């Protein structure tokens, strides 16, 4: 399953009454996704200085792809 789908499902299960027009879940999910993207980006190494930094950058790239729905979230 992709992260955007997981987020929409979580919003739909929440106790927040979303009595808006269609697309309300996506409207709520957008700022959450933007916050997560900024948070992840703040942990990106400035430059690749070590194998650890390479690994951290690779993990951040994977997480951002999941956040954007480009790749599936691992089970």
C-alpha cells in the first residue's frame, strides 16, 4: 500500500467529522504530507562525507518516495 492511501485511511478512521465536499480527506492530508516532507528533508546530510551519510541519504530518498506515493510502503 502507498503512504498517501494509508494517510487517507487514517483520516477517514479519525473522530474528526469531515462533513465537507468530496476531497476533504485529501485537503487534510496535504498539510500533513508537507510537514512530513520538510521534517525528513531537515535530516538530509549536507554532503556525502561517509558511508553513514550515504545510507542516511538513501533512506531519506526511500521515505520521500513512499511519502509521495512513488513506491509502496514495506509490510
